[in-house]
C-alpha cells in the first residue's frame, strides 16, 4: 500500500516510481506541477494587487472586504480556466491513487 500512500500524501504520481512505472509518475507529477505553478502565480498576482491597495489605504484590513477584493480583482487567468485547472489537479491526484491501488492489487494477485 506504500504506492497508494505516497500518491495520496506525499505528491501525486510519486507512488508510480515505487511500482517501477516512471513514465506514469513523471506525467502525473508534471501535470500537477504545471497546474500548481499556474495557481500559485495567480494567487501571487492577486495578492500583490490587494496588498498594495491595503498599503495605499484603499482597502480596509477587514477579512470580509479582503475576501470581496479577492473575488473582484481581475487576474491573469480567467475564473473558468482556474476552475478547470483545479478539477484537472483533483482528477490526476485521485486517478493516481486509484491506479496505484489497482496496480498493487494486480501485483499481489500475480504473486499469489
């Protein structure tokens, strides 16, 4: 069950390397890294705009106001694209866990 746990809790796709499936592990990891880079860049972009507004006094230090500013601040990536990327991240992560589990069970059946 180590491959499943690695994919679930360490990094998506990492369990494949333990199963000697480096191509699947590399593809999964690259997809996850690419999505995370886009999501982090978007968060960084919006945080810079909002923090500058707070410093300038245009935005009060109020959690509700900041939350609204996050929702209203235009980003570099559309909301639909961010939603799609989030779904892609979740699908790759869950698929990697399910596939690692399947491969472990297949290997156990073969060895029995």
